[in-house]
C-alpha cells in the first residue's frame, strides 16, 4: 500500500494539469521511494517507463525502445536506429496527447551514452517545448543528479521545470505507519529505519520492535543484515575504506584527525572518502551554529539505519551467525538502546521544531547545535539544539533527554548555565526541554514561565 508523499503528489498533479511540456527531476538516495512515488503519480496516465541499466548504450537503446512500443500498444519490434530517432518518436506521441515519459536511473543512461544529455537538451529546445510531454528524469546518484543534471555546467541546466529531492520520512511520518507499537517502539522504529520507506515497511507487522529487529536485522538471512554493505557496493569502489570510516564515526570518532588515526588513512584521502559519504547522505558535516568558518567541524552518521547497524551488528556478529542472538539480545543490545536513541531523539526534536511546532516563539532562521568552551567551567560544553532568529538576536535553546526517569529542574539549570557561554549577544532567550518520559512536578512549576517549554515524546508524536 502506498504511504506518505502527499505533498509531492499534489505538486506533481498541479504540474500535470498545466498540460504543457514539463521536465521534472526526481532524485534521492536508494530505497527512499522515488520509483514508488513516480508509479503512484503515473496511475491512470499514458506512460512510457524506462529503467536504465548499468550496461552499454546499445542495450539501453533496445530496452528504451521496447518501453516506447509497449506504451504505443505496438507489437515488439526491432529497436530504434538511434536515440535521436527514439526521442523524435516520443515527440510525435506527445504532440497532441498528454503522456508521462519516465527515465529511471538516468545516470546509467547518461554514462552509457555520453552525448545523451546534449541530445536531450537539443530536443527540448527545438522540439519538446511544443509538446505535452511530462518528462521525468529520476536518479539515485546524488552527486550526478545535482552536478550533471541540475548543475550549472550540465547541458540540461535551466531546462527543468521542477525538481524533487526525495527525503526519508520524518519521525512522525514513520510513526504513523505503525498501528500496534507503543510510543517508545515507534520512536525506536525511526531510530532503526531512518524513515526509509522500505525499511519502515519491513519492521511492521510484528508483536514488538524487539521481535522486528531480531527478524529483520539480527538474522543472517534478513534483508537488513547485509543492507549497508550492499548499498556501499552499488555506489562505491574501495568499499573497505568507506566501511572503515563509517565504523570509526559510529564508534565515537567525530573529528577528521580522529577518523584518520582510527582508520590508518592519510588525511587527504580520508577527506575525499568523507565527502563522498556526505554526498550519499550517510555522513553529515556539522559546525557549531553561529560560529565562524575557522571552527573545525565534526562528522556524524546522518543515516539512522547505518548508525544503528554499525553500532550493534558488527559487535554481535558471532551471536547472529550462530543464531544465539535471541539469548543475548537483552544484555548485548536491549540495555543500550536508550543510549543509542539519544542522538536520534535530538534529530526528532529538531524535526518537531522545524515541521510541527505551531507555537515557536521566534521566527525561524538557523537551527543546529552548538559547542564551545565555558570560561567558568574551563571545559567544553554543548547545547543540543539552538534556533536563531534571522537577525540572530533571539534564540531557542533545547536539551534532549531520552531516559526513563523524569527530567528534573537540574537539567534546566544546566542549560541556562551553558547558555552563558554562547558567544552571540541575544535580546531574548527561550528554553525547550524534550523528554522521553516526562518531568518532575517542581520542573513543571518552574516551567510556568513564558520562556520555558516542556515537551514529551508523546506530545511530539501527537497530530
């Protein structure tokens, strides 16, 4: 059953109703649901759907030709003599009648036929603009789509009429896919799946998230057991070095020099690999909000599924392979889940502020985290979430606690104390505390002040 993506479908439908030539770019990481979205949009519409493969230009031409013949209702016949002839046929098809033309995994086609993007540019400029063609170029290679399709130096630059970067479901969209799990289990499902629709679906239908994880992650025959390795092999060469970097970050190395030391890789080489992992959406580079460019960034695993997998699968590989993980799960994994969910909870809190907080007391400018030295404490301190107004004169400071105990007033006092080290001069400050379970009575009394908000996991998941 198709879930989510209502906003994207609505925008695509509006473009369709314009009844003129459109070139829509759809891209995003693998498994994020690009093709599923396109298929849903194409329902009830005349469609040429071609999925390019990593093969020769001749093989792709044959396959593309068959897709055209199928859409035309013609018996299978020899392929077109050239891509130009094929595109001219598409022009004839869409002169008077609206039709969708989908080229899925466009980078494979463009790499096999180097002149295709230039040819397509010519066809758009000379012929397609007078048609009713709804052309969709879709791709999973983020760097290719952003640089060689949308980028300034691309032959196709300026021809697109819309673009959609398909992101994973956010935490609330993910939670809405589960009807029987508890609130905590729904949050954990987001921490395991990262909102990737396929993974979200895999974790559904079990009596508990523990059962789902044992069946879909911690089993040598499970889909997610080898998923990170499979994804890396599809996108990268020298996967052992990328694997080493991801492992280093997952186990606590966050700065470039730490990662280089842990992996035994030269810093320049490490930088190259990290840049690619950022392009793929696996890693994220982060600097303290409001600071200058000279501050050294840290690197975090942005992809929740990768972060979960590298945290728990390698260290339990023997138990998984020998099918003993059921017996060791609680001690090897279960007791560490709250700690693991700490960073996931911070990400959920950011999404809550960005998408669901109807009462944010300041206009949204930047959002991120901050760390720096506290002159009084003489040590580095951190603020989980900082929201700055566009003029940087007002701020929201947030602290996230994912634990079973009620959050007490000392957490608020610590946040107020750490705020003193924030370098920006502020005229108004608000404090947000996020908690998995709830808050003590005395903290609730203190929070009656206008500038303090207390938000539970349950509230974050409420519509």
